[in-house]
């Protein structure tokens, strides 16, 4: 059974498995299958859904909107994000300026077919817009009722602290951070997690299976399975390439007996590992077919003993990325 967790110290409850449509809806997966995946998520008890305006240049939001049409809006928690270039990639089609935030949110609401989103997140930090301008715009977004909560994604600890201080001065607070986090990618643990915990912000983590590598389906020295993300030329292969090193794939295979000992599949072990951490409010899980979701939600409610957590660390060893400096927002503005 999918349980609810508070989003940080806010009053908002979200499902600990949150359905996300990055790299799937509008790109890798046909619309009918995408909609079927969303309906399967609902049937499994998932009510929280994560997307962004930049995913498939708006198409992902449109597909999610169609899939959720007819559902009781109050029973859903819909998240979207703003920052990356969208539309024709003009000078103001990117960043966290007041103009881009306001126009971006209105466009997202149209695509999603809703009057408001539950969580609106700054998809990265904007080095070219004064942080005061960004936070003032978010304060007005909240007052307008078009978003109920504000969060960030992949901000450094210092950026988060500065943002939260300004938010407080403007009568609201940041409730969440959306970082990459998995047993292979742990860069947030040293700085970001302590800062967020101090400030009452929950982690809504993406890629808990490291682009699918922690599923164990990629074997060292063998071609990637047909139809897998590593063979997808529309974006998936590019994103997963960093994990396709022989030493990483070999280390991941060492997790297989660990998973078997606790009666889990490797995807379930990867998700259960993330959910063991009390600073995690939700793990975002995508799917290219409904059966993947049905398997993944079985990670909910699993309690991994300390010796199993230590066995995961031992198996992955030196291939785990822990460098806190890897949390850094790039500047995507056109040159």
C-alpha cells in the first residue's frame, strides 16, 4: 500500500511513490500508453504526480493533463516546474525572472487543464536574475492561488538558505527540494540534506533507480536490452550514458544477492533504499509500461535492516558519487 508522507514540515501530504513523466510522456512513450500508466498509478494509490514545462517542450504536461481529466482535483497533488528553456527559446523563455515565472505558470496550467498546481518548483537556480525578484514572483504566485506551495530543484545548500531567508521575509517558505538521489548518487547528503532538514524542507527525489541502471538489467560487457532507455535515441540513451561504465554495471550486479536475501527485485531494493531515509518525502518513479509501476510500489512499507543498508554500500563501493560539489545549477541561457 502506498503511504503518505508530509512534504517536509508543511501540512501537505504526498504519496511516498510519486509518478513522474520526465523522459517518457511526449517523447519515449506513446500517449495511450502514458495515459494507461497514469491510470495504473491512480489504481495503485498514487495521487502525487510530477512534471515540468520543459519535459518534451510542454507535451508531457499536456499528456498528464489529459490522463488526469475527470479525476477529483482535490484528491490529487500535481507538481510542475519552471526555469529551463521552453517554446521558441527566446531571451525570456528561460530562467526565474518574474516574466518567465508568471507566463510559464499560466502556460503550464493551460496544458495541465487545471486552475492551480499543488507544488511549483524552481527547476534550477538562476544566476542572472536577482533572487529577490524570483522570491517576490513566487510570493505573488501563492497569493494568486495558482500554486499552493513553492519548492526548488537541485539548488546548493547556500542557495537554499538564501532563498528560504528571502521567502520568510515575503511571508512564505520553501517546502521542498527536488534533487537526484539514489544508492549510486548521494551528493546531497553532506550539505543539502542538513540545510533542508534545518529549514523544514522535504526531499522529493528523482532517479531513485539511477536512470534504470539499479534495476540490474544492464549487464557488463553485453548490449543494452532492446527497447531499454539505453537504446533510446530521443534522449534516454544520452542521459543514462554516465552510468554505463563497466565498473558501475559490475558493482550493481553485486546487489542481486542482497535483493534476493530480502525477497525484493532489484528495482524494489533501489526504491526501498531511498525510502529508508527520513529526509525523503517521496521518490519519483516513471514508467514506460504499467507493469513497472505495479512492481515498484511493492517497495512501499519495506523496512531494510541496517545490515542490508551496509551490504548495499559494500556492493557499490567506490562507484558511488558522493562529492557535494556535484550539486550545482548550470546556466542554460542562450549565448
